């Protein structure tokens, strides 16, 4: 993970792993993983230079061939913008679907609903999901509180890296093709 992505995983009151969503214990080091990173060799996908994984990040930052390699992958999975784009709601602040109080970030909305609406059984539209390009602004969740707990324990922005227009199937195919080429 890059530092900003890791910081997003550590933001919640109960920090979670960015891969498996299990609870993290701040301050404990993964010494076995550090050793593996220090002793595992890899090859740069841009210039084919061999190095240890621990040196790859600094190398990638200065290797123009690697930068070109990454941009080719991004171009391969990014869709052209549509001419008639649907207007999407703000993805950073949300209103409470129960009381319409505004300007909650995702974590704040979850906390607000847990504190004030945990017993409310009214079916409501999830404003977080409705703000996503794939979200249905008319879908009412049968159990919104359970939905919040299961679907919104982390921020989509942590994992989507800002390109909501990239096609998920195309991205997966590209990753698989690159993994076959990259050994």
C-alpha cells in the first residue's frame, strides 16, 4: 500500500486491513513480511532491471519506462467519457436518509445513524450507494443499519483510486494478462 491508502485503512476507530478487512493492531510490526520484502527479488516491468522488492518503490518513481508501462495499463482499462453523463451526487458528504441532516462524511454518517437511528425500521435509500455511478437512487434497503455495517465499514475511495469510469471486467482482464506476462 502507498501511505495515503494505508492511512485510510487506519482512519476508522477500529483500523482494518486493506486486503481482508480484519482488525489491525497499531504499533505491531509484521517482521516476517518485512524480511520477505527485503529478500525477494523482482524485475522492473519497464526496464527489466533486477532488484529486491524493498527497492522497487524508489526505482519505480524514477524509471520512465516503468511509468510508461503503468500508463499503458491505465489507458487500456479507462473508458472514454460518455457524451451524456448522468449527474452524480457528491461522493464526499452525505445526508442522513432518516432525518435529512446534511454534510456527513461516510464514517460520520455511519456513526450518526448508529447513535440516533439504530432502531428505525423505515426503508431508506443509502446515500453512499446512490452517489456511486452504479448506484440506484431509488433502491430502498430493507435493513439500512445492517447495510451500513456490512457495506460501508470502509470507503470506496480507498480502493477505487478515483477512476469510477474504468470498467471492472476490463480492469480484471488487464490485471490477469499482466500477471501472466510479469512472471
